[in-house]
C-alpha cells in the first residue's frame, strides 16, 4: 500500500504493518478469515473452481507463502518510501 493510500485509510505505516502481519499470520488458522477469503474468491473465480480448490483449502497452503512474501515486500517498499521522504 502506498503512503497516499495509507493516509486515505487513516493508517500509519506502523499500524498497517501490525495489521498486515496479524492477518497474514491468521490466514491459515482463523476459520472466519478463511471464510471471508473464500467469499472474496467467489467474486473472481468460477463456482466450480472455488469448490474444488479454495473451498477445500487446497489453495490456502499454496497461497500463504506468496501472500506473506508480498506483504514483506510491500512493507519494505513503504519503509523505503518513508525513509526517502524524510532524508530529503
């Protein structure tokens, strides 16, 4: 998330970082979060695909590592952007 988007959501980078880490940690363990993920995927994927993959949890393990990796990259980019602004 870019700094302007963080401001739009009224979040500091520290708050965003904490929430992101919490959500990525809970992705595999929280049934309510998993259900929300499945419902969100239903918006984009055919029903049969959802039933055969996401609905059975087959994608969860596959997706958790890339999601955590992307989250780390997003935080690093946001930190870099913030430190670049403060050093000018």
